[in-house]
C-alpha cells in the first residue's frame, strides 16, 4: 500500500466518521411554549446604564422575578381566540369588518401586559420609554392594541398601514389589557426594541426577537356579538360562574439563559398588613382578596401603591372614583343604561389618575391552605344608582359578572392563584356600599367565609371621607357565619331596605309626638277643672 493510498483511506475514514457523527447529532431543541395568559409580554428593566427586555409568564409576574429571553420561547398556538373584525371605526385598524383575526390571548381576565415597572420614575427623561417594532417576518399583519371599554380599542403599534411602528410607554407602569392580533396563520418573528434617554444624556436600549405560532384562523360564526348579560336567579345556592384557571408555570425543555437580575426586579418583599390607618384611594393599583391565618379567613385590600405592598382592612379603605372616570354609555350596553347616558367607570386596563381595583386569590396562605376554587358572592348593593362589574373581550364584547339590577345573591367562582381586573361601572354619583363575601374550603376540609362592606365614593361632589362613617376603623376578621365586622356594619340586601326602615321610624316618631301632645292637653284640662272646683 502506497503512502498516497494510505492518506486517501485515512481521509475516507475521517469523512465517514464525520458523516456518522453528523447523523447522530440531535436537532436543536424546540423552544419552550409560554402562554400569554397573565404574562408580561414585554418586561423592561433598567440596571444602572443597562436596559433589559424580557418576557415573564404569569408565575414569574406573581413572584416579581426576571423572565425568559424572548428568543428562547414560543408564543401560541394554544390559548388564543379566533374572531372577526367588529363593525365600526373602533377596530378599523385591524382591517375591514368581518376580516378573520387571531388574538394571542383569549381575553377576559387573562390579558397580558406591557411592563415598565423595572424602570423607576425619575430615571429616564420625561419618564417615558419608546417601544418600537423593528421588523416582522410572517405571512400576515401584526397589531398590538389595548382595550378601553365596550367596542373601544386603541392601537399601540404594528405592521399595518394605519398603525404606527412605535409607542411611548410611561415608566414604572404596567399597561394591561393588551392584545396581540394576527390576520394570517403561520410562524412570525417580531423584533422589538426599547430605548430611553437617561438623565446623564446617554441613551440606553435593548432588543429582542419574539416567535409566535398562529394556528388556522377559524372564527365561530360571523361578527362577534356582545355577550349576553349573565342571568342569575335568586336562590340560597345560586349557580356560580367560573373563571378559566390561571396558567401553570411553564417548564421549558432547556432552561433559558437568565438575565442579571436588576435591582427593581429582585424577588418581592413580603407584603405587610396595616391596621387603623384610614385611606382614600383615588389612583393606583389595589386588589381585594382573602387571607388565611389558622382558622381565621379575612377579606382585605392589597394596596400595591407602595413596594412592598400593604394589606389593609376593608373598613379602613374608601375607593374614590373622580369625574375624570366619566364615560358615555355606548350602544349595545343596556346593562349600563341608555346610549348616551353618563356612567363613572373604573376600567379593566390601568389608566393614570384613576384607581384600578381588581381581585386576587394569590396570597400564599390561600394558595397553600385552600383546596378548590374561592367563591365570591355579591350579597347586596346600597347606593344611589346602578352598579355593574363586567369584562371586555379581545374584540370589544362585554361579559357581565355582577349587575345590581338583578336579584341577589350573585356568585363568581375564582380559581386559586388568580389575579384579575374588570370594569367597575356606577350610574350616579354618591356613596356605594357593596356587601362582598368570599368563601372557600381549607385543605383540612373546613369551610371558611367572610363578609365585608366595600365602600366606593363616586363623583367629585361626593366626600370620600364620609364613607368611613362613625366608628369606622379596623375590625377583626369575619367569624364563622360571615358576619361583617367592618366599621360600615351590615349592608341591606337591596338599596331600598334602609329607606323603608327610616320611613317606618319616622312614622313611629310622629305617632309618639301626637300622643304626647294629646296627653299634655288632657293634663292641662284636668288641672283647670280642679282649680275651678276649689274656687
């Protein structure tokens, strides 16, 4: 064998080995799927002069920790909603009426958000961050928008001709009620970039590419009509509505590379509990939810205006709805009133200058100590007008949860580890007192329940401090039969009970007064007769 043939044989052997090795090399792992339900699709954080852009699933949002590198996960195709562009101008940026579209999330309480809470106020010029759509690779158009109410939407950015490519986001804010919509099935790559000007004069930026898989778009029916209001009949055990369970934490096949945790996104400090300090809350994020301590089950208000959050007694809180929350009732919203009427609305998506109340079952004592769902019952409403709590779907349809025009009690079944927001509507200014009850079953099998009175002052003409009333202040937790120990006292089942009671009391007082006058006259007449006889 010659040296040349030996070299040729060695080369052939090397090529064979390479071929075998190449054949046995595993294919790149498919990116892990992440659901958009309750997620921060864009989570921006500033650490010194470095900006990061991540995506956080619902579990990471709840824990307040950094999320995934968007390039290492995939959104869709499950968990979305197919529909058609509604008629009217509000959704015209999506295309012509009836055009099929697909939303990344099914909506209602599970809308994702755009999060800039990792950028503290004062850190960037004008307290704003610019989010831009650099490029879109895919078979159709992409549009991001927010919902403002029934059949109302605001385009944020997108690839369509009638949508801008960038949006200004306020710092230290979570913009909720966000919809990512696509008008054709297939795989998309969206490259987003964020930038902001520091006080030092430097500009910081971050960029990430998102992968979205859109399934075949098959809307059920034609134009999506508004959802019919919930019909609830009076009974001792009314049928409870159930929210979709929150998404479980994703388990990627390969753990994504974690970003360095900036200071604002360090694990959340434990929320404290405050008592005795009265609070009128007219702006910022608050939630109502239960806590469990041994056998004591108590509904409280989680005040997220500070970090860490503070849990407050409901008797210590009055929510104020100012006149900047007034809207006009749109057509098709009969549960709010006649078209053109004025209502005060606390919207499902957070807006500056308006309090943003929600509800949650996320307290660790509840998540670990309760089995099954938590039942939220509206037992009664006392106020000058109508109250309604409803959700807005991805394409503007309304889903009514509670309506004071219907019979009480009304119930809603809320899964554990849920955090949700809705639209709170009030038809007239004045004080409203809502009798709210939350019930559950501990892991030990014990039924627990608590009833509290939630007070809302509506309109600039209403003094919110009058909502505390005499003797208002922190009370103990609800006892076994759900008695309200808050300062507001027990609430009547309907808004007319106190009027009837006051009227009855007035009749009694008038009758007593007439009787006293008659007795006084008779006594005087008797004294006069006695004097005459003596003379």
